[in-house]
C-alpha cells in the first residue's frame, strides 16, 4: 500500500494548495478530506493510481465497480452489471456530492472511475481527479488552451473524456495536443502536437488505449481539414502510425498506414481538387476495439466542404467520408470499411458511438457492430467483415427510401442532392442528427439499445457564390436564405416540429419497443444497469431513471441546468454511485438560434453530480439573475446596410452567436448587448480585446464599415424582438 498512500499524501497536499483557486464544492461525504474511503472498506489491492492495463480492461466485467474506459468496456455497451440501485429502490436516490466546475461551457465528458478515484475532463480540455466517494479534489490540470481556439471549433469548446493506462491519464486538447498526465499528481508526463496548429483542427473526443497505444482523432470538417486517426506509444508519446481517412494531393504521398488503402480504394472515388479543401472525414468521436478479431474500428465525419459540387464535383463516393473503417491496432493496416453515405453532402457523420455485441439474428449467432448515426438509420453490421446485416430508420428521415440489403448502399431521394439540383431541400435529419455524440447504451438483459433520439429538420441550399474565407466555417451552403424567417407562423411551425425522446430499440428485429417522450431535442447520453434501469439527463435540466424493460420513469432530480453528458455508475466501498456532468452547450446551444430554446432551459451550470441511495446533499439555490433588458440604440440604418450586415453575421458570427442573432444560452445574445450603443463594440469585434474569452479579432476578414453594418443588423434585430415581445409573439427569444 505504500505507493498508494504516498500518492494520496501528495495529492492531498496539491489539492490543499489548489483549493484557493477552485470553485466551491458541496459535499456531504463525511469522510476525512483527501483520503480514499475505499481503502478502508474494500480488500486491499496493491495498486497505484489509474493502474489500468489491457488485462484489466479485457476483464472489466470482473470489476464492475470501476469504469475504466470511455464506454466502460472495450465493446462500449455502457451497460453496468451493478444492481444495488434498481427499479425497486431508485426512488430513494439522492445527491451525495456535487462539484462546481470552473468553466461555463458545454460539458460532454464521461467520467472515468478507477479504484475510488474519478478522472474527468471538462470544457477547455481541463482535467480533474476527485475522490469518487466524497468529491474532494485530488488534483487539477489546465492545458491553458488559448481562447482563440473557441471560434475554430464548430461545436463548442467541449471535451468528451480522458483515458487511463498504467498510471497515466490522457486527454486530447482543443488546440490539438495529446497530453499524458501522471495519475497521482496531474503533472504532465509527456505531450505531443497531433495536428498542424496553423489549421483549425481541434480535439473534443476521448482517447482510447489499446495494446499500449493511445488512439486519438480530431475535428474540423466544417473548416476545410483532412481527417485522420493517430496511434501514439502510451509510455513515450511517440507516433506509431497514422491513418488518413481521405486522400491528399495524389502527387504527394503521406508515407502513412493509410497509403495503400487510399491508393487502391479511395483515390478513384474522388474528383476535382478536393485536397486543396481538405476533404473532411474527421474522426472526432467513436473509436472501438474488438479484441476477438483484433480490430480497431472508427467512424468518420462528413466530406468537407459539405457542398459536394465544390469538394468533388462528380457523383462519386468520396471514400472514406461518413464511413466505418476497421484497421489493425498494431499497424493501422486497413481491413474493411462500410460507407453509410456515399458522397455525403448533409453532414451525416458516421462518428456516432459504435457498440459491439453478440446477437442471434435469424437463428444464427452474429458478431455485430451497431450504430445509430446522424442519418436516422439504425445499422447492424457484421464486424468481422463490415458487411451490412440490416438497417432501418429509428427516426423520421427523408433523404433515402431505405438501405439496399444486397449492396448496403442507400436508395437516395434525388431531391436531397441539393448541390446537383441547385434547389433548396428541406430535409431530415439535420446536421444535428437524429442522434449525435450523446452515448447510447445496450442492455444485454433486455436486448434493447437505448438511444437519445431527436427530430430536427434542416434547409439545405448550395451557395452559388461561395468563396473560401480564411476565418469562420466554409461549408459552401447558403445560410442566408435558409435563416429562420421572422414570420411568427413559420417560427411556431418549426418549433412545434422539434422533438426529442428516448427510444428503446430492438436491434434484432429493427423496431422500437418503447419510447419516453421529452420536451425537445439535444438530450443526454444513457447508461443502462443490471438493476433494470437506464439513466438519462435531458435538455430541460432533469436527470432521471427509467425502467429498462418498459420506460416507466421511477426517479427524477432537478439538475438546475441541462444535462448532455453520458452518465456512469461505480462503487466505492459498499455503495453504488451514479455520476453525470451537467452543463448546457455543444452545437445545438450555439448555432441554430431560436431552436436552442425549445426545452425552455439554456442555463449553464457546469457541475459533477453524484447520487447514491439515501444521499441527502442539496444543490445551492439558483443564483438570482436580473431580467435581460432590450435597450438598443435607434434603428436608423438603411435596408442595404442591414442586409449586408446580416450576410456577414451569418458568415462569421452565427456559428457562435446563433442563427438570426438568437443565442442558445452559452454565448452572449447580441441583441441584448450594451455594446450596441458604444464604440467599444469595435474594440471587441476588430480590436480583439475579448480574445481570451474566445472572441477573437475579425479584422482579417471584415473592415470598419462591415463591422458597422453587422451592428446595424443587430440593432435592427433588437428592435424586431422588442416589437415581437410587445405583440406577445411566442418564440420572440
Ligand atoms: Ca461534421
């Protein structure tokens, strides 16, 4: 035990030093600060901090009290065999501790819990280690990502989790680093830059560790980048292999693990000069390992730019965008792929979580991979060879009549090809997906997959006048004519159409068994347990438990803030705990404007929440906040100035401040900004005085007159909102 005690003593000292700068923590754990109660109540195990290796991960079901990798086990089912908390006693659940985080942006991380210690990442790629029983902080790490990376991320400055391996904690940072921390102290053991920092390529996904290699991808397929996944030596940080998901310039070989697959399979499926754009196919979330077949399987994002006419103008597949790709973990050598959306132009990512399971289908035992990606079809693949077993819609979709079971290819609706027709296509699902990154769960006892499903449509239209801009997104779509109109009837119709629910899906028969309705889209990840329970937080700010077999809600907690992240469950000593992060954010809180407001709660309170049976901790009361006041200067600009400002706003500002200048809650709503009446506005927009908070200078792409026109548009929108509120219009914002 000497090593463990030494680690605890050091961690305690560090935590005491760090305490001044840390946010207030509310706990009722009752144990002595900074000691791990687990060491007194569980059999003594000679282990150091985060002493996790392949043998432990492969046998994760033999120690269900730990949650040692992103999806708990390598098959990423997110099913826990724990059953102390069950459908009979869930009503006795109560908060046992909470920990206020020091960022107020989207929280998407799944905590890792090993031997009584919780390791968790937060927005801005920070990491904390806490006593999993009491919530006492053991150490904190801040990679100090520059605020200028905020606008280079499509979907908020989020981070979905860390990985642990042999005494180290690994995190990918928004600015593209992979950092290994000493699990005892939080000190940096090594770090490497995994991206070209001159490009808007970011990391938000959780690393996985397989056979001594840390796997990490990146994001940015809305910003003209080329996707890849890399494997680094877990001990040293040395690059072992890299697999590019789309071909680069054919005249310049990569000398990477992907060379042969790109040359033989992918290159002929592209046209034009895609490499000058990047091509996309980023690996921003799902990576899964199948030890039986010794396969590493990852999902890729959309083609980049979205508009295929610009990217790769002929009707080609553009491999390996929107695909599931299997490689050998030791070398990155290609084994198989399955492409969900050949030649994608809708941002229908295949990056959503993949679950591995053994199912009996048509009387035959099958080794399957399951995914419920953005495009609305639930896919069951044979993971030994990547062949389609079945695919059926789990949500309303209008882009395909179905997936041809013989070829595995979609039978597309020709109208969906907006880059070919030149017409507007109002389609479904949207780039927010019928299901996005929020983890789903497979319960082998019920045989059901629990999916956080949403129904959000989208208007796709190619921008015939598209030009690349060195800042902002470059998708090649016309977001000006597809912006939300201010007609109250249209707005009400769109808002009514937004839906969210939990779907309990039978993957063998490809049908829904039950659903639990929610108020709107963008609800949380799901864990299922042997206690016949599933847990999910939602966009209204509720964290709830439902019976896994029939969807009856058996417990609910007011989390004060929406919950998006994936919950986990673990034990310390004799008690089972359930943990989840609260904190509204992500793309749905940034981009779609009024749509973000559907569930009625856009308050970001970023916290770790931990529950157990009989827990009696309380959250502090909500802080009182003064009502927002619209106080714009006079609306005196010309129609031409306002419409020019609108176009610029959509191009450069709306990705963070919301369509039609309606903020989703985590960035300032500019209609209400006091800066509209002050020339300090220019210091912010052109001078970059708030760059540390992510509001960089836009002087490289707009001049003073442009900035003035954007202000005129915002003032106009503020007056419009005043009028709408006076007329008691719903959804004035
Ligand atoms: Ca994307």
